[in-house]
């Protein structure tokens, strides 16, 4: 299989696809949107790129993809948007793609990228009927283990830290249940929420002054009439607007 790759480069002459062979070992990992490392020209260091298409064959003599970043950040829908942005704003497709990547992951140096936040989640490994039977037959005697299992019956897939708190059990209890095959711990990526502990104050509607209202009304009229118009707005610093060019479609 052949992957069409756009290199992560600002050079205009590289704003096109290059064909690379997908080795058998990487076939399950390479999909449209994958971030890959490939050899390019005579450069010593591999270049990073984005897979934008996969096909059967190539008319060229191609090199192998060297490595795959297993975190696929770019979906096919985003790739379509990136191509539209590149045509609309005369930029490289790779530049548009980078705008869609999580902050801290755009650098080419992997060691400098922000690492994904991961956490362990607890899942029941046995059926609830089997667990209840083991509790009734005293196969599970510990009150703490029973408490953890009872809690998981209603809250399967909870964070390890939350299970410790809400079921009032220690990590040793959880490890014992895992060892005995009652539960399993699965590591998953946790999405970061920058606003989790941030208090956001409710804002009130802004009241426009006379000049602002006049500009606003003029633009709205053009929009309502479906006119393609341009408006150049002037405003001093702090007047709630920058000097900008607005195009109304």
C-alpha cells in the first residue's frame, strides 16, 4: 500500500504530496490523517508529514515510512478543511493542518511536545452474577474488596483515584482485585480542560455608542440584502474594536 504524504514544511515547492510505501508492520497504524516520519531527499533527519490519501500503487520508486505517531489528530473532515483553507488563503496545506493540532504538539521535535495526559481506569473483568456468587460463597471475604466491587457494579470504568475515594479503599485492595482477576486497569488518554478550575464571570450585553451602532446597522443591512461588501472600521485603542477589514458574504 502507498501513502500520499504532505510534508510538514513552509516551503512552497514542497506544498504537494509525496508517495511512500507503507511497511507491513505499520499497515494497521497508518490511516488517512496519520502523522508519520519519512526519509526525504538527502536529509539526515527524517521529515514529519501527514497522510492525506492511501492507494494501491505508485508510478514512482518509493521509500518506506519510518515511523507513525499513533495519536491521529487529523480527521478526513479536517483534511478537507485544510485543503480549502490552503486554496482560500494561499498557504501550504501543512500550515492549515497545524492550526488543527492540539497546542504544544506542532513542533517537529517530539521531545519538546506536550505529552498526552493519561490515567488508569478500573473495569470489572467478571460478570456481576459471578461476582455476587463469589461474595455469597465467601470466596471474596474482605469487606473492602466487597465494597469496591459493589461500587464498580454501578460505576464501571471509573478512575482509580475516584474508586479509592468513593469506595474508601487503598491501592493495595485494588491491586489484589486485579491480581485475582476481578478487575482490570486500562490506561486511557484524558482530555485536558484548561477551564476546569477557572471561575468565569458572566458577562453582560455591551451597549454600543452612536458611531458603533451606525457601523453595526450598516453592516447588518448589507448582510440582510445579501450584498458582497467591504467595510473598513477605524477605532483607537480601547474602543472595543481594532482597525480591521471586514468582508460580508
